[in-house]
C-alpha cells in the first residue's frame, strides 16, 4: 500500500515536536550549578589550606589538596574529657538517630495504620490533630518541652524523645496505608492471621517505600538538629556532632574555615550514606505519592 | 456437612443505610451458587458478611451447621477469591499458596504436598518461585484459586473473580473454576454482576436487587419463570422486551399501543383473567419474535441492526410505551417502591433475534410473529409475574 502522507514520526519531527529542548536543559543546568556548588565547595574547601579556602572563586579550582584540616580537627577533638572526641560525637549522634529512626518507625507506622484502617471513636479528631501538629514548628514547643524534660538533661534519651513521635511521619504512613488495597489485609484475615501478624507479615513488607521515606526524613532531621541538643546538653560526652561543630566555631578566636569545612563534610557524609542506602525506596515512594496525588 | 445458610440476614450501616434486607438463602453442600445483581445491589456485602469481613446487623449465618456470626474470618474456615486477587506481592506463588497452611501450623511435608498438588491442578508448577507481579492476569487468578483450594475449606467465596480478565480468558477461566469446584466439591458462593456468567456457572442463581433477594432458582427457571419484571429484564441477553399493554374486558385480547394481540395462545395463566380490563406489562424475549411462522403479528420500524454472524439483532421501535426497569442499586425501601416507568414511545427500545440472512434494512417497516405461549405478563403496579 502506498500513501502520500509521511509517517507520523517524520511529520512530528518536521513540526519540531521531537526537537531536543536545549532551552530547558540550559535552565536546569543553571539550577544544578546553583544547588550543587555549595556542596562541591564544602568538599573541595575541606581539602584546601585555610588561606586557599577563602580565595574567592579560585578556591573552587584548587591548586593543591591537603588533609591538614582533618588532621588538626582530630587533634582538637582528641581529648574526651575537656573538648569531647570526634568518636564520642559520632557515637552520640548515631545512637540518638538510631533511637529516633527505629522508635519513630515503630510508633508512627502503628499510629498511621490505626488511623488509616481501624474504626474507633475519635479517629477523625485524632487525624485532624495530627494534621494540625504537622504545621506546628518544633521551636514553638521547645521551651515547654525543656521544662517537662529538664530532669533528663545531659542524657541520650532526652535528645531523642521529642522526635520519636512525629505528626509528619504519622501522616506520611497514614496516606501510604490508605492507598494499600484493603483486600490484602482481608485475605490475611481469612487465611487466619490476626491484626499484629497481618501488620508485620503482610503490611510491613509492602510498605518499604513509606518506611524508607520516614527513616530518611527523620534521620536527616535528628542528625542535623541543633536547637534541642543545645538546650539539653552541657557536657562534651553527650554532645552530638551538630553541637560540636558549633562549639568549634565558638572556640576559635580566628575562624579556621578549613577546619569548619572539614567538620561540615564529616557531618554530611553519614547523611549521604544513609540516603544512598534507602534512596531506591524513597524515590519510589515520592513517585507513587505523586501519581496518587 | 458444609452448607452455608443465611437466616433473615440484614445489614444496616451506622449511617442508616440498609444494604441487605432480610435475606434467606441456603447454599447446599457441593453446590455452586451465584449471586447476581446490578452494581450496588449488596451482593458483595452479602458475601463479605458470610466471610466475616462485615458484621451482621440481624439474622444468622451458619456454616457447616454452626452459627458463625461471632467467629472471626479465620475461624470460619472459608476460602475467598477476591476481585483483584489480593495476592501478597512480596511472597512467591508458593508462599502465597502455603501461607494459610503455615498459619494453621500444618507440618512442612503436608504443606509441600498440598502446594505441589494445587500447583499441578492449576498448571502453576513452573511459576511457584515467581512473585505475583511477574504473572499474567490469568495466572494470578489461578494462584488465587490455588490459595483457596489448598486449604480444603468448608466453603468457597468468590467476589467477581473474573471481572479483571479479558473476555476470552474469562470464558476459559469460567470452566476452569467450575472444574475445580466440582473436583473439590464444597459449597461455593460466587458473586458477579454479569448475568451471562451467573447463568452459565451457577447450579442455582440468586438475583439480588437493592439488598432484597428477588429469586433463587436454576438459570432455566429464572429465564422461563421470572417472579417479577426486574428478574425478567435482568436475566437474558439481550433483555426481554417490556411493553405497557391493556387487557380486554374478556381477557382474550391485549392492546399494545395501537396493535392488538390475541392472548388465547398464551397458555394456562389462571390469574390473568383477574386482570381483565386492566393495564399489564407484557414481556417478550427477543428470540420469541420471528419473521415467519404462526403467531400474533406485532409491527414496528427497524432502528438499527447488529450483524453477529450467527444471527441478527434487530432493534426496532413501536407505537407502544416501553416499560423501563430502574436497575440501579439503592436502598431496600427504594426496592420496595414501584418500578419506575418511562414513556419512550418514539425510541427504539425493542429487540428481536432473527436469522443471519434475513432480508431486513434499517428504516424499513417490519412485522414480527409473536410466540404468545412464551410471552410473560406482569402486574403493572407491583411488577410481579402473572401466572
């Protein structure tokens, strides 16, 4: 069969539909540079001498790299009694984050599941309360919390406690569970599984994206939290990394930006590692939430 | 004994919505019972009440002779196949099928034996190690069946299990499900909105409308002796032609629009005489209208023709008012209200099935012979059949 009409793909090309959108790419490239440059600068700066670090744009293209900043940083934070040690800061930050992430996953997923699936008196009110709590910033309740938990100052538990239960995490779990087909649970009930077994064996394995999202978001929040540990800690042995870097800045009469950059890298690397480990499910979760509106 | 018995079962939701209204139903041991009705009629709710997934507001459900109203779904010893299969996505086919047995703490050897046996019956052996996401619709359907049969339950419940399949696969799976059910031999309650599926699969078929059981009988009885105009119109495809008509004072002739039909050949209908001089609804199945042969004559004009190869479906209009059954789901109260009627004099609402090579053209006038012996009569007020 012959035809005078060109194939659809050819016609589209002619009209320019399939043309590479260079303008969009250029715009995206500009945004990428704006967002990535500070991170690049942080990493590169941490391997430069203090004088180089502040050498304007030239600092972005280093002539030589050195580990001196990391070395001096480890010297500064070697003693665990007076200044605290880097290992100690890492241990505190890791333990507090682990408590918040693990505890948060358990508590918030159960709360989200109950709100999404169970019928009980006051459910709607509780859901409304969760939504309202999402918009209240932590700073607004920091002072009342300080007085409530004053007896636990300079402990690990007090650094984690206010962040375990999170309205945002509950809401994230709630929306995820709402979109899981209820027939899965019904099939499990008919198969003979009780509510706990259904949650652990059926719901939980299918909610990995939600768990990954909550884990990443709460880890980032707690790992970089500053105000609360600043209020609740005054001893180096319970300082998390964020307080330690703050103290470093305060201690130096002349700011050593090389050291600050190096400390910044040490603070950021665990977050990046955590994100890389969970990003597969995190991205899937964000994508699925996008589709479902 | 593994009968399913429903005694005066009702369901009222907290908001007052009356979904199921005093249903009495028995699914005998080994019987394949299909519940059919339009969307929203309460058929899935009824099934879920038997499964224990919905509470029972009133009445009793008995399985194997025991009242199970207060039993959890797991304690009822039923197996259910869902519309979307509800396979556990994170488990392999083997684990999906074995899950209920594991929960019941069957020995591993027994679980393996049953799973292999079910997989063999359902031709799933080579897929046992795969996850449901990698299977086709038909294969998923088989896994759902496997999960049901492996338990050797007291009864099967199936909630529109074929509605997600394409037409060809649906026909194939119909016979597969029937074969499996015959092999296992347990009472089965099967819900569908597809009346063809209901008629072809059910040992008996229950027609439900707005939560009210209309009729429960074999497919042939539903087709030949529907208890009311709703069942008459719901069962059969294309639907029965329903027309407003008036019986003569001596109950021998029927006036349909401007035309008159002799009802002498309508067979023994003792109650018809009591409708002398009154309005009735006359129902004629599409295959009871022929182009030749004996019978009363009914004329109209051809609207359009569907050529199916084996037959022609002729849509034609008449100068008579059609009776339209409101088949949408609604409350039980609505179901008890009078069936709505709509004047559609000029619309092409009647259907006849004629031979594939009949010489008919769109827009032409047409005369059909009516097999009055097979005609149906309904009370114009209550919609009940007149026999």
